[in-house]
C-alpha cells in the first residue's frame, strides 16, 4: 500500500521552508506518506508519541546529528507540545526539518494562543478521490473563479469501487468486502479507545458511541441537534461538545448554509458528512457524501497549498428550495453542484439559485448518466467525469 499520495510534491517543496503539519482521519495514510518522504532523506528519525520509548526520546530531544528530517507522529496528545516544539524548531531550524502528523486538527488543537504561528504550513490529508484512485493528478489547480477543467471520460469502475469500499487506502486497495467489514469495525473501536480517550474528557462514552451510530442515517440532511438531543436524552451543551469532538478528530465534517440577502436563506443548521462515506447505508446519501468529500478535499487543497479563502457551503431557503453544494472564494459564489443518482432533468433549484446569486458555473452531477449536456446554463454530466476534474 506504499503508493504516492497527492500531497507528496507539495510537502517535499514546503519542508525546505518551514515545519509541515499533516492532519487527517485515522488510517488515511499520514504515516505512509511521512515514511515515503523519509526514504529520500539521508538522515531521518520517526518518533510516535503513542510509543513509550519514543515519548522518552521526544521529551529528551534526542535528535540525529547533522542535517536530518524528524517525523513526530501523534505528538498533539502531549498537552505541552506546541510550546516545546517552538523551542526545538527555533533552536535547530538550521539543520533539522520537522514533519508533524496527527489524527486531530493540529491547527486548532489545545486551546490558547498559537505559539507556532508563522513557523509551519498545514495540510489536511484526505481519502482517495476518483482522480487520485485512478492514478491521475492535476497538473495545476484551477484558478478560483474560473470554469473547472472537466474533460475526458473518467473511470466508471473507479467510481463504483469508491461507492462500495470508500476512499480509505486499506479497504479500497484490497477491494474485499471482508477486509472492509473488519477494517471499519477495528477503526471504529480504536477511534473511541485511543483518540477520544487520549484527547477528550467524555464521561458518557456510551452515549457518544450511540451518537456515532446515529450520524450515518442523517447524512445529507440538515443536522437537527434538538432531535438528536431528544433521542439521546442529553443536554444541548453535551451534544454540541460531542459534535465538535467528532469534527476535531476527523470523524465528520460539517457544511454550513450560505447566507445572502438575495435569497431568504437559512442562518443555522449545518449538514454533517462522514470522512468514511462507506458506512452510510442509503445509496443516495452515500453518493452525496462521496461528492461532498471530493469537494471538501478540493477546497482544502486550494486553501492549504495556494492560500485562497475557499469554502464549501450548501443552499436552502425558507421555502424549502435546496442546492447541495456551493463553493465560494472570498465568500463569493464560484460554482454550485447538485448530486443526483439518476435524474437527468435539470433541478429547478439550480436555476433559481443561479439567477439570484449570479453563480458563474453550475453543475448537476449524476451517478447513473451517459450524456453530458448544457441546459439553461446548467451542465448535466456523469459523476465520474465531473469528479475526475477535482484533486
């Protein structure tokens, strides 16, 4: 499973300037990526905070001599990690390069001032997208505001595999339903036994696990905290805290509604999607989650690598009209996407929001479609063709 990942060229380039933080969900391939980069370094060291011996080496600051690459894995589990790392980086920046990986949001974890500001670049590593799984990479990212470079046919077989096995490397590359079941079970158990236990203070772990069981059934719908609170019989404060935990630890990501005076849009109630869309039971919701994950990866890469203010939102007004996804740059609409399983008729909500918000590019992405056509300014096309244009 040692294959190049889409972030590798950017990480190698940026390591020459600053520390690199790579965050992402458990088992998405962070350690594999780090070890590939270590393999091309003459001197390197890999230290994992979860290993008792490595913890002692980290705290004692036992580094290789001369110029070297130091990989620190899961160090965010140490409460004092930011201040300590600042000191080590400032002391050894002339000869050591630091690559920090972790299964939590390293840019915000552990509240307080960011003492590392200006000393690192931060990347989020995502599961395989269709383009990456098919072994294709974009020569360059599209300029925000421009039309997406949708060309070529895309791979229907790769899309089918992503729908079935998800985008995490181990189950996807194995293409085995048995491996998928075991991997999902073990990942779920380790998520609560290690990540939640080590990083969060949760007394009612059973209810937290029950919440995780409920979320796959609520993918693609506005997330009603009141309904979940009544189901779990917990306080609103506790539930809000648990949702934030799931987001910090890369179990879910939330998409919030886009607000504008031009439409009577909703102000609150985000949607929640899973990083592992393979556990979503409904085919329609799973497909929407897959599209959301591709768009989230695309936005994160443009933000992390190029520094643009790019966000993924959805649209819903008070009359019930809804559009699945809106990508904005500088808070202005860039392009919109509606995900459909088989519908080829243009959704009226696309034209409604396109006209009112002046959205430059609008796509209706269809799971089971063979045609690619434009109608009233909306491009309707097969999902594999559209998704292959994303990172």
